[in-house]
C-alpha cells in the first residue's frame, strides 16, 4: 500500500528507517531526481546521498526532538548518480506502526527556484545600477508614504541626511525638499494635487534658495495595470540657465532670448528621464566618439548642422576632424589632447562644414565619458545667429564711432582752448564747468577710440608693425606717460627687475612687436592698477626674462577680482562691478583690446588675483638676443 501511494505522488518521496536512516522506499520521481533506480537506492544509507554538513546535525536533532505534529523543513544537498550536487528542500514527517518508526521525506529540487532568485537579484542589481548611472535624481514611493528607492544623485541634489534616508518616510523627505525651495507654496500645492489625484502627472520648474534650478517630473507607477506608487525624477538645469543668461547679457537681444528660453522650456517639458531624449534635444548638437576621432553617436541637431543623414556618419568610421573647417583643425587636435590629459576641454569656437559646402560657426565642448578612458561626448552650440548679431553690432559701432569722432575732436579742442584761457578770464563757476566738460569729452574720445580699435580687430583691419625695441625703455616711457593719472590718485609706479631682489632693472631688454601697441597695453594695465589701488599705494612693474620671452608683470594692492568674474575678465564690455567701475571710469573694452594686441604680437596675457590682497596682470613678448 505504501509503495502504491508513493508511486502516484506528484513529488519526490523517500522513506527511511528512523533507527539507522537506511532507505526502505522511494518513488519514481525521487529515483529520477537522483539518476538511480529504485533497487539501487533501497538499503542505501541516506548519508551516502546527502553531502551537506548541516544534515548531520539535522538528523541528530530530529531524533532527540521528533516532530509530534506536522513536519520539519530544512535545506540540503544531494549527490546524483553522475556526482552532480543539487540543492534540495526536504520536508520530514514521522510515521510509526507495529514494525517500527520511519521518516517520510518529501524532497523538492531547488535548482530552478534558486536560479529564479539569482535572476531576480541580478535584475534588481542591474536596475539599481541603471538608476545610479542616470544623470537625474530619482525618488520612488509607495501608496503608504514609504520610500521604496532613491539614487545617490537624488541624495546629493537635496543634501539628504542619514536620518532621512534611514527613516524612509515620504512626508519627511518631501518636507525637507520644500525647505530648499524659493517658492515652496507652489510646489506644496502640486504635491497636494497629486495626493488627491494619484494617477495624475506633473512637471515643474523649481528654484532653490542656493540659486540652483531643477526640473521635477512626477508620474504614477503601475505594476500589471495596478497603481503601486509614484516616481519623482529631478534634473539639474542650473548650467543651462547660466548659459541662457550669459547669452542674454552678451547679445543684448532680449526678444530673441525670451524666444530661446521658451524653446528651452518646451524642450525640457518634452524630455524624459532617459538619455535618448536628452541626446535628441532640439537646442544643442550632441555627438559621441573615441580617442581616434571616430564618431559613434550623434543626435538630430548635429545631423541638421551638417546637412547629412545618420547612416552617412555612424558606422562609416568618419573622422570628426574631417567635418571641421581646415583652419580649426589644430584647435580640435589640441582639444583632443586636453581631453586625454584632463578629461575635459574648455569651450572653444570652431566651424563645421555643411554638406552643401557652407560653414557653420559653432561653440564646441568635449568631456570624457565617466568610467571610460577611450570614449568622449561633445556638445555643439550653433553660433550663426550670434555671429550675425555681432556683425550688425560691429557695423553699427563703427558707423557711430566714425560719425562721432570728427565733431568730438572739434568739441574737445574748443573746450581745451577755453580751459587754458583762450577766451579770456572766466568766472570760477564757468571755469569749473568747462573743466568737467573737457574731461568728459576726453573720456568719450577714449571710448570712441576703443570702439574703433575693437572694430578694426574684429574685422582684421588692425595693422601691426614688426620692430625691435628696448622693452625696459618703453616701460619707463609708459610709466612717465601715465604718472599724471597716478599722481591724481595718489598712486606711485615703481619699476623692478625681479621678485627676489626688487632691484631696478637697467639692462637692455630687446623685444619684437609693435611698440605703439605695447604702449597701449601698458597704458591700460597701469591705469587699471592705479584705478583700483588704495590711496598712497605702490604699483610694482617687473621685467623678467623667461626662455624665449620677456614677461612683464604689473602688480597692484587693490581688493582683488571676484572669483565669479575672473573667467570674463578679457571679454568685451567686461566690468566686475558696473556701478563702481563707472565711478572710476572705464569702458570695459581695455583688457579685451590688450589681449588682442598681445596675441597678435606673438605673446600671451593673464593674471593672478587674491581677494583682499590685490591682482597681478602679466603679458609676454618675444625676446630678441
């Protein structure tokens, strides 16, 4: 009867004698599981089948504490006929009759179950890795207000404490988020609406107290058509906001900026958390390549800039350098070298060659992909509209400057004559007004000259002589020419030889360039140093020989240049503090012009600054032995 019941059971069953654990019966399913026949198993001790150490303790404990009611469950490992070890879950119950005590073992092969669990663990690990790899902060909550998952990006974006992370409370975490916002009431109303309508979606722009800007997208989460929670996806768009504001300030085209901002917001509303939607943004061309220059991925904007199809670039081993204008190839090669050394490049201007032969001016930035030393991603911003606007602005400034120059010269000459008594003695009040008008006409004349110089530089019409001159003598001339300006501010210039001795240099320092343009560079740097130094301060000028160049340093004792302005110091109309600079006088063009002059003469220009301790501006010129 027992044999009949065993054979018709659906699972693997084995019966062992409780006294010595010898096998007295198995069903067909059990024999198949072990890969042996019933006759081979009958009489075998179960210890010859089980190979897990815990089985010894299991049977000892079972004999001492037999289950009086029900059964005992444990995991084990069995050895098959071909010596393969299979994981087993055994469910053991006792059976007694007049012949003795027996253990009935119901065995289940755990191989499939463990493989399924391993697959689930691997899938969960892959999903978590994908979650951590995204550029967005992700927060997932259930319907009971518990945080199910969040990635490190979300923790970093909102500066979550360990207590909040451990607590896993949605209400506490969102309250912390609201405390970081400038307009928390608006987002609080959105959260309340989502509570009332669990299946609703939302997308909101968030302005943080610390100046950052986020886009938050919220969507309901479903499992097999059943609502189980909600997912918040947060993207940091601070950099995009900064680029937008910089373009508005630089171009001065308010209406166009509003239009660009509208396009940007529309693009952000249409984007989702996946990288593919970002790559296909409608504003910036994005491409990916390797260190050999071959393109591996491009978006639609980049294709439109080149006027080609995707299959003409991808998979064809197209070299990125072949898509650029010949005169910018060196800049691109230098960018790839910087990419290998530093992992990123500073944005630089270049030109792309369209399929129709036209050239597209662009701003290019490259960055190495995280976790890869061979792949990089590039971003291209179309500068066509900006270049057209710059050209219109330059033409306008040129016309206005030329139209102002002739009458301004006459006005300045007339005021100078009146100031020096050409019309006889004037009353003190009128004399003072004429002096003010004369100074303002001189300032306006400098502005017009700066605008004309800038226009000549932009159009390539500025002429530079190549001559050899004594840089030491030229520096002394520049100091003498600017001494009246410095004296009026109670500032003194001092020409030194080097940092170590501070002795005055008397040796000849032959350099090549245009002496007149070098005087303009000196005038700009010396006047700036005097202008922003405290009264009774000393502005130090040094001439240093460095290999093939002369280096000229001009050091002041002013307040220093703010960090946020330093990257803009050599741009046109750049002023760290517009109101203060206008009180001191200045157009914001001098350093930009000086940089253009120095670079045209084969030199470089730069600065070092420390807040509260002053600034040191320097430029180099080729030395002649």
